């Protein structure tokens, strides 16, 4: 048996499904959405799996943007936007589909 973490990850598979629907997003929003749909996991785990997915070709870094504002740590935040890579194979997760359908329905009723 190889040492270290296994290459296959349930979290990364779910992230692929999530990005297949939203197209692109940065870590915080991806993490927040993931935790609303699935069993919560830490932001560190989400960021680890995003970076590991980039190495495996499942995700790509679309852009890195610096945004200015008033944050507790300073005036600048760096956001890394991820999208699906060539090795991503989304299967169509029912929980992700249901979440975004309900979100659309709620948006339509509020108009």
C-alpha cells in the first residue's frame, strides 16, 4: 500500500460536481456552498482538495484577482478562481442539482 493520502477523494469528487454546475468560483464561496449541500468540512480541507485537483488536472486556476476593501487582516484580499480541468469527470450529483433548483425557485418566488 502506498503511503500518504489516497488520490481518490469524496470531497474532491463533490467539488467537481459543484463546479460543473456553477462554472467557476473562488475558495470561500465554493467552501460555503459545499457546506450548505453536503456534510460540513473545514475550509482547509476544501482548499487542500482544490490545490490537489489542480495538480491532478481536475481543476484549473482561471484567474487570481486582488480585491481591495476593509478586512480584519488588512485592505487587500487575493481570490483564486477555479474551474473544471480536462481530467474532471462530473457524473451529475442529485444533491447539487436539487440545491440549485431550490435556489432558483426561491429566487423566482421573491420577484
